[in-house]
C-alpha cells in the first residue's frame, strides 16, 4: 500500500464542533524570523530563506496545481516563508497537487527541524475529492448504532443519556472511517494521530511495546446527556456533574465464547478516548479517575450537554497464540452513568466494519 500522510493541527489552529456544529479551519503560520530561518538552515543543511527566495516562493505559490508543480526544495521554501503550512502541503499531496515521492523527499529534508516536527502527522486518507468532500457516500444511520439510557438520580432528576457507536474500523477501513468523521462535522486533519494517542496513554504504549499490539483499531461515536425533569432546569447557577461509563462486562476465565483479555484491555484503559467539543480532550487512564469511566465526567450547566464526538483507539496485534488478534467483537458493553462491568444486564456487542 502506498505510503500516505496527513498533517494534524498546528498549535492553536483548528477548533472543532460536532454533529454539524462546526468543522475546523486553520491559518498559515507567520513567517519565521531571519534568526529562526538561519538556525533551521544550519541544523538541517537547508538553503537560507533570503528575501530572494521569498520572492521565488511567492512565484511558486501561483503555479497551476498539478503533481509536477513542486520540487522538494521548493516546498521547503514555501513552508519556511509561511506561504504553505505543513497541513496545506499534506492536503495538496492527498489531492494530487504534490506527488507522494516529492512529499516524502520534503519530509526527509525537514527531518530534525524542531519547529516543523512540533506539529503532529499521520497518514492521510487514500482519496480526497477535488472539493475536499469525502470520496465515498456515508449513511450515518447505517454506520452508527444508538444506545439510550434513562434514569433518575439520587436527587430525583430524570436524566437521559444517548450514545452512538460505529463498527470497529481496521487500518484498511480508513477511507470509510475518515468519511464518517467528516459526516459528523469534523475535519479529517483533526483525527488523532497515533503519536498523540501513544503519548497520552502509557498503557497503550505498553500494549504496543510488550504485548505485540503494534496496530490500532478505532471506534467513532457521539455522546449526549439531557435533563428531562419538569420544573427543575440545570443552569450555570445550578450545575450537575455525572460520570458516564462505557465498560465491558467481566468475562470469566472459563468463558470460551467471549474474549476476556479484550474486555480487560477495554476496562483497564489500554484504550485511549479522545472527546471533541471546542478542542480535543484526551481521556486516558489518569484523566478518567477510575478504570470504569471511559466517556469522561461531563459538567452540565444547561439541560443539554453535547452531542460530542469521540474516538476510541483499541490496541491489537497478532501472535502465534492469537493469529486473529484480540476480538473486541466478543465482548459485551454496558453504557450509562449507572453501568458497571458487574451488571447482569444484557448489554450490547460491537461489530467489525464490513465493506
């Protein structure tokens, strides 16, 4: 499979809504000072970006967009001059304006540049149409299963929780996964990189480094919580906080039908959850506060919190004893503020995406 890349947000770049509440946008970073340019040139053995090169870069930016328009050296000048951001260059590669070979050569030239490498990167979707829309049609209703729980809390408030979950996406399903992400109002560039997931969750790193889990699988979802109590609104002066759980039922060591190790991974936070509102919030094993909270602790200051989109990253890999890897479709999940791995409720099962 051809190597592909995508640039993630520069600091302070993209803010995110969900469920149609806003996609993100980014702006080009300001041109670095002459001192910064000289330091980067010395460190990376790159040509100095002088005023003459800035003029050349402006000429380059006006070229017609085709895959032969740019050389790797020209991309270095365009980035150093602030004309194109790292995200711009990766997007042009995805849309075919820059060839993959030139993009890889550009990345090799920029290796070691601290400012450039400070922005995260990961693979880009294989296909992006010319107008930036998903290259495949997505029917959200067919990809998202809805789970609803309603309960009365200790103070008598009637609360309804709604969670939507996609199938489990493997690496080969990225095109559909990204298309669903965009259909939910997000920008593909905001999808969490593998580096950011590993950086935020040491258990995820441990699964990769010591349990042969060298790949990630993903679930996309939405979460919403509502106050449905007549006459008792939730306001900033009367806020309420709830701990919402998405937990796997405990599996007996003698249960051959279900995958107890996958259930333990899920409950003990060998997964990583990223929730989106006005920005990405990583709920790792420390943020959650306990091992059963996987959707965070929403503080309600109105009768509606959300809906918010989230991503769950699941570690997986193949070993001689597990040639098919861990089977997350052989665990049963409990959802809601009152859910528990020890519950005898039927719960629900995950499925793997089938094209």
